[in-house]
C-alpha cells in the first residue's frame, strides 16, 4: 500500500483569503500555475503546463469535491504519459493567527513507471516549494 505525500504549513492569513488564492484563477497565476480553464465547480476539468514555456508536462485535473473554506479535492494526471490518475486534496483549518494548509497527494505509485520526475521525492519537493514558499510568500507579503 502506498503512503501519500502530505505537506502541511501554517500560513499567516485568514482562511477566506487562502481559499480565494486556491480557487480564483487570477490569484492562482501569481503563486501556482496559470490555469486559464479553471472553474471552481465539482465535475469541471482543468488543464495546465508547468511555467517557463516548455509545455513539457500537460497536467489534467477534475474537481471531485469542494467545501468552501475547508476542502478542494481534484484528480491529477498527465494524459500524454499515462491513463492513470492520482488525487490531490487541499484542506484548510483555522488556527490562531492564520490558516493551516494541508495537501495530501494520494496514489503517487500510479506514476512509478514514468521516471524520476514523477517520483515521491519529486512531488514532495514540488509541493513543499509550492505551499511553503510560493503560497505562503504570496499570502504573507
């Protein structure tokens, strides 16, 4: 059985501000990815590429669950490389002086055959950078 990648940080910002950063495509492009077709609604599919213009990895995701100011859950896949999908869950919890953001990326083992860019270590490093540096830096500025 696979152990999910879990990354958690406290961000010194109110929960509604964190939620807005996670679900407003105009805010997302300031700290995450430029996701032009993102619509915050269950069942909606969105697509994006990593920053930098290489467009090497096409990411495709579908929103599975949304509980405003609490949870955003979506699939995570690379349709050009594999038919398999993983699941990413963003959870927000109020804490004195801010918000705890916990990201859980499940079923990483589905990408084992795709090489080191899709490894547990690569995802752990990526999510730590995205939440611990980009999101945190964006919201605490």
